[in-house]
């Protein structure tokens, strides 16, 4: 199944969504509790304004910030790239590969539906991306 729709992949998902005013410490705690690699950051109206990932947490720690006093707004990646739920798994894998990131929020009409990461995809989907990448490398 290399053409799975993203809506299908995230249909039962309950993504971790927090406000930009939340502390890095609480966000990291939630990430550990839920065993996820990212928090979707929303504004007061539920719209996606950023993403906070393990990479952002490491950058914050390396800079010496106090995680209890630092807000997600200060360290998140603002306005992350998103993808529509009707797109396919390979579309998401291409976007993550091209953009150099591991998490991709699924958004429709400004509403957060979920998030995918490379681990959400099956072997055939990953194999197809690898084949495409190899082909492009040979062409160029």
C-alpha cells in the first residue's frame, strides 16, 4: 500500500497540541509521556503556529535556557510546512526528505488533524522514496 492517504494514517491520532505560552519543560514532559517526537503549537483559535521537536529541545538545552521559564514560542519552529490530508504517504515522505525534517503536520482548512513522522510509514513506502531518490541522483 504505497498510496495510503494521510487522512487514513492519522484518522485515530490524538496529537499533542499545546499553546505557544506553555513551558519547554511541560512540553518535554508531555512528549515523554506520550512517547512522541513533536508537539504541535497552536494559537488561541486552534490554528497551527509552530512545531516543537526534540531538535528544538536540544537547541534550547544547548543555549542554556531554563526549560521551566522558557516558552514554546521562544524556541519552536514557527510556521512549519504542512500537508493536506488527501495527499499520500509518498507525498509526505518526499516533503520531509526535501525539507530535511522528520515531522509533518496534517492540516485542513486551518484545522490540525494530526502529524506524521518517518516511523508512520511502511516498508514499501520507504522503498519507493529510496528508489525515487536513487533515480534522481543518477539523472542529475
